[in-house]
C-alpha cells in the first residue's frame, strides 16, 4: 500500500506552484495521506493570505485523484478537515477500486509550459470530452470553453496586464528578480524562476538582465 500512496503523491507534486515553491508536505498513516501547506515556502506578494498556495494544492489534489483512478484505487478527499489547523489542507483516504480511468493520468508526466504563441486551432470534440471527464467527480467544479475571438482577446489583455504590474511596481519587481535563477546550478540549489523558462531571444535576454535594476 505504501508504494501506491507514494506513486499518488509523486503524481501530485508534479502540480505547478508559484515560483516553483512547492508549498506542501505529507504524512502517511495506513491508507490515509495528510496534505499540509507550508506557508514559509511561497512568500510572494501574489500569495495573499495563502490564496495562491490554496490554488496550488487544488492542482496537487486533482493530480492525486487522476493517479488514484489510473492505479485502480479510489481517493476520498476531506478538504480543510480541521478548523484548528489551517495548514492541514486535506486528508485523502485511498482504497482499492475495480474501475480504472487513465484518460489524463499520462498527461501529468508530459505537462510542460512555454512562452510560445499558441496555434489558433479549435479543440476537437474528443479532446474537449477528455477535459470534461477530468472534472466529472468534482461536484463543485466546472470547466468552461470559449472560442469567441473577442473573449479570447479580453482574456489575453488581462494576462498581459499582469506583466505590466510586475515591472511597474517596485515591490513586485524586486521580488521577481530576487527569485530569478540565471543558471542550472542556481536552479538546482534553490528552485525558483529559472530564466530559461521564458524562452527569450538573445537580445531580450540581455535586456532582461539590465532591467533587473529598478532605476
């Protein structure tokens, strides 16, 4: 059973987190996994009252649920089960199950991010259905799609505004560049915001090093 629980946790911690802070730790007791938030890991101003960390833990739990299904186990999550311990995010009870759903499990290990422009290709019905299947058992979750060009432009503008705020606010600017890693060695010593993930062309990469100085 320990092997199964560890595999489920391994899938969970592939979840994205702010500045790659990975603000979690776990405790295993028999067939239960206790999931804790570590508030010292993500000190970003974006993590207001640990809201960002809670989103990260939601991604972690979704990965764990997908992994349990694929391994022919059920995962019953009690969210925020102890009012006296705000860092205890959830308790997962894992039990054998006959059904196996692996639609999105393999995607956990293939997931990556990039800064390249996306192709303007509508989702195929089978891909749309696969995404919808991923939230069928999460009764309080919904997933929405939009292919309206004006709506997409509005969403893009909202995302771009974030970049403006970061570079025009001194506190956020300082935090960003304080957590930047400029080499693989730095990233291995202290995971953070690795510059290569921006996929910047060489001239812009040099500019990025210059604009780290606030003046």
